[in-house]
């Protein structure tokens, strides 16, 4: 579990760093890179982990137990980092200064509150769909072999 914990923590730090970079680009140049990053990054992290997990565990039963423990740790780290970073961002103590004042800046910094939920739900949904697809594939193969 030590390798998985380090990998998950590294992926968390990487995903939050990319979000912060995207927010900086959005705050300084006003483009929509942040929105693409906020939705695509969690899905990319989940797919990267599934590829890594398949190469290590193959189709063994320990893969399911490992996936559940990884999702649990991913969720805990997301909640902790999300609360910490969101509080820094909302109090303008984060790396990217959030513009304040005026109606156009009313929801500025909300991406730091939304990202933890997306970063938890998207991998969870992808893991569930991956598992369902695997079960369907096994069922079809067992029917065809009979």
C-alpha cells in the first residue's frame, strides 16, 4: 500500500498544481483553459491509474480490493486538500490571487470548491463503468464458451 499511497499523493499534488496553473492562466489572460482542465483532469487521472493498476494486478481479485482502498484514500486526500486550498484561495492566501469586488467577480475562486467534488466523482464513475464493462465482458465470454 505504500507505493499506492505515494502514487495517489503525487497524482493529487499534480492535479492541484495543474488546476492552480490553469487558474493563473485564466486570471491573467481570461481564457477558458480552466474549464477544460477542471473536467478533463480527474478523468485523465482515473484512466492513468486504471492502466497502471491493470499492468500490476491484471485481472486478479486483489484488483477490486486495491481499487476500493485507492478510491478511499483518493477521497480522503481530496477532501483534506480541497478544504485547505479552498480556504487559502478564499482568503487570498493562495498562489493565485483571486480578484474581488464587483458582480463579475462574485463567484471568483469557486473552482477551488468545485474541483474536489469533480475530482472524487469522475474517477468513481469511471471505475464503476470500468467494472461494469469488465463484468459484462466476462459474462459474454462465459456464455460463448458454453
